[in-house]
C-alpha cells in the first residue's frame, strides 16, 4: 500500500494517520463541511470535502467515498470505528472497486453483525451464550411468552444494534409491554431493521472483551482482555487491561473462547469478542465487533504492539506473530472524555476555549484548542490512556492526571472522572456494569440532591 483513504473523522483518523506516517504511507482524509478545520484534515497527505454536515450526507456516502479513493489514487480504505466500519455493503463495494478493505470480509461482517445469527454461530461453535431466544421476536404476545419462559429480568435487544442503542432492561411484563414497540422503532430508525430478541439479564455482571486478530494464512491470536464495565447508558466510558479481579484460569478460558469464536467464522484482521462475566466468573458470549475498537490503545499499551500497523500488515497478506510471543505487561486504563454534562450526560457542543491535560498520559484527541465540538457527531473529545507498572500505579497516575486536567468552553465529564477515580468502588476493582449509575446515585444522596 502506498496510499490509504480513511473513511472516518476526528480522533481515529488522526490515530491512523500517525501510523501511516511512520510507515511511509500517504493518507487521504475525508471531511464534512463542519470538520474542515479539525486537525486530522490538515495532518493527512490530502483532504477531500465529502459532503454536508449530517452523516447521512457525508460520512455514510458509500459511493462518494469509494469514488474519492479512486480519484486520489488510494490503494486501500481504512474504515476506523463506527460509521461504515461494520457495513458489509461498503466492504464489498470497496473490494469490487479494486481497493483493499482494511478489515474483515463482508461475509464475516454479515454473519456477526446480526446478533441473532451470531448467537446461533456461537452455539454451534460451543461458545457459551446468554440464555435467550434463538429467533427474532415479532409480536408483543410472543415476547411476553418468551420472557416468562426465560425468567425476568430480561434484556430486549435490537438484532442489528450496537453502541448500547436498541437495548433495554425489562424487569416485568409491564416494562416489556411498554418498551417493545419503542425498541423496535428505534432499531428501525438507527439500523434499518426492527427485528428484536430477548436475553436473560445477568445480575452483577462484568463486561469483559478479548482482542483478537486473524491473518489470511489461517492464524488467529488474542491480545488478552479488557474490562469495559464502567458504562453510562450501556456505553463504555472507562476500559482497563488486565481486568481486575479475574482469576488467571478464568482469563485463559475467556481468551480461548474468543479464539474459538474467531475460528468458527474464519476471522481475519482486527476484531473483539465481548462477553458478560457473572459473579462466579462464568462467562457468556455477548457479541463480536468486526472492527478496531475505540479502546484499542489499552491493549497497545500493555502489549507494546501498534494494532493499526497490524491491520495494515494483515491486509497486505503478512502473517501474525505466534501466540506465545504475545505478552502483557503493566496495567493501562482508558478514559473517554466527552463534551457532555457530567450529571445528565446530555451533549454539550461548543468551542473548546482552552484545554489543559495532566501528565503521564497518552492523549488521543480529535480536537485542539479553538476547535468546535458540533452537534452533528458523537461528542467524544479525546481518549486519555494512562499506563502504570500495575493497577495501583495506573490509578495513582490517573488521580494525579484528573487533578490537573481542565477543558473550558464546553461541559465535560472530567469532573466526574476526577471524583470517580478516587472512589472505593473503582479503586477496589471489583465492580460490575452497574457501578457508575449506583455510584452517581449514592453521590447525589450524600449531597442531598
């Protein structure tokens, strides 16, 4: 590859550009009208205006993006994460145009992008799945009958969903009756598919995922796990590796199950197998993300590998290193910094008047001081990745970092992180996906709010 078009924006586009620069590969950035002055557009070898601000008119324009790649002489397209990164039609059309798609095949995306189909595939492969329905549930009466058989509480989920969208907990018949049509409508609006299914809700569960990689020679490896249990609205905000309070035997079983899942579909390039882990360290397949994850820097920090470089190498036909050569050292924690009200989590768009970071951190940012966070896209400003010799060291550095970090011009979740990293709930590491909502509720009660 001599030139790669990056079909994305902001932080991940800058991240890909940095690796390409080091490898001597030219880059093409695409941008909407709103993003023309963001750093990634000027850091790429060249930049192309792809359309107006709404994503449907710019970053989701499959044919226009492929035309831009061909017009600029690009050899390949890197989709980043989100947007078109798990769009099988985009991957297929990219390859039909004679370009390399830096990611798994369209067939794998289709198989694993549908959550019901992926459940079936994992069951056939012998990977544990959460008890639930094996087919789509189309009518409320059917959903109520299935939920009764599974046992409340249940999770009502969009089969084509992702990013926490189209997913809601139902504790009883009344809740399921109230949410059923709403979730179907949201699924149709966001994903173009209103098929939903039910899964048993696992109480006090941890969300732990395994980074996997496959090459074109049939080799599949894992790069250990990440704990992603600190969430708001079912979306991750803190990730760390290794996962605290996970016994080594459970870690080995989890990683082997992820490899088993990847082998079942002949996986290639970067992917993540996500699991729910219960209080007894029994785990269940949740989903497979057929792309690079937002939190991939956590894995890079503990393994020392550049995963974007690995993606490019695999797309170029190179072999992966053997599993026994991949080691994990130290501890890394990633914090997602959002332009949002830290109390309501509502987006807070506006101009970043000043940015001051603490020390001892890797910063992956889509913005610089003076840039505007617009309401058109996800409001994540930056990712802060802090690495220590062990978890205690990483937490100490995190506490110090947030004591000095400030952003003005927009509201951010920095104040939330400043308090949360000091909390016993986070420091002891024995937390489940409910930890942040419960901690926030406890904090409000203590403050008399």
